[in-house]
């Protein structure tokens, strides 16, 4: 009989411990204290690059906003957020990456740069102004118009990830 009571007592204690404990994992990489930081303002990032591709500005702004909406609990506000992101697209260039034996370009590189100003109104020690960039290579036999949308999407995703990591992931 004591064995049975001990068994029930152990089961009760185990159930109590399991119900009382919670483990929280964040797989999105964000490390935000939501008790302090509740809102974010993301200004429009205008395209100030010398070389222009029409859809790039809206693609970047949408991707940046979507990243914070989908991977944080921050509420986006038009002004006065606890976190403030502003900046501009400063570069968008296509350059020869390598030359073949006949003297012509064999690989091209498409590069995009974005200047970001980040302000944490609750902790100004985290404020920064920094340049982020990414690039993709493509074969020179391809026309830029044929690969531009896919490459720009990949470049934007990489830059947005860099900005996200620098601002709220503490990486």
C-alpha cells in the first residue's frame, strides 16, 4: 500500500512540476523586451541610388515592414515609435565581376546598398547609423532585365535580414 501511495504522490508532484514550468523558445531571432518596447516606426526608404529600377523602392519598403510585422509583436506606428528605422537606398550598381580569356565580361555582379539610421528611444546606447549591402552574381550571357527581379528580391531579403539582426536580434 505504501508503494501505491508513493507512486501517486510522485505522479502528482511530476504533474504539478510540468504544469507549473514553462519553457519559451524564439525561433525568429528577435530578443525584444515587450514590457519596454511596444512600437516601431519604419519610415519610407527613398531610392537615392544613381542607377534606378522602378519597383525596387517599394519592394524594399514592403519587405522591411513585413519582416518586423511577421517576426515581432511590435505594433507599427506612423510616428513616435519606441524603435525608429529611417534611411535611404544609396546604391544600386551592375559591375563586371570577372573577365574571360577573350577580354569580355564573363560574370556580372548586381549590388545594392542601404543607409540605415536606427534609434531606440528607450535605450539610446543601441542607436546607430550604418550601411548595409548585398550582391548577387549572374552570367554575362543573361540580360539584366531577365534576372533583375529575382536577384533584387534575394538582395533585399539579405539586407532586410541584416537590418533585423542589427536592430532587434542583438547579433
